[in-house]
């Protein structure tokens, strides 16, 4: 399942013409999985909101 998500994200970054789409996909999926794990383990859904906003900012800052 993770491989499918990584492949999808890589295709999205590639279609945007961004350099190193495989690395960007790994960063995105790793960050999302990490924040999900932490929110669950710490029983703190605010982590998803806060870190999700951080990821949106990161994605918005990418050239393209």
C-alpha cells in the first residue's frame, strides 16, 4: 500500500516538472505517515491539523 502511495506522489511531482520527484514523494509520504503515527500514539488529533498545515505550506512553496 505504501509503495502505491509513493508511486502516485512521485507521478504528481513528476507531472509538475519538479526535480527529484522520488525524493519529494518520500518526504511527503514519510511526513504524513509520521504525523499519523504520532497523533495516534499520543492521542492528539491536533498533530494532524498542525503538521498537515505545515505540509501544505511546504507543498505550496515548491517551484512549479
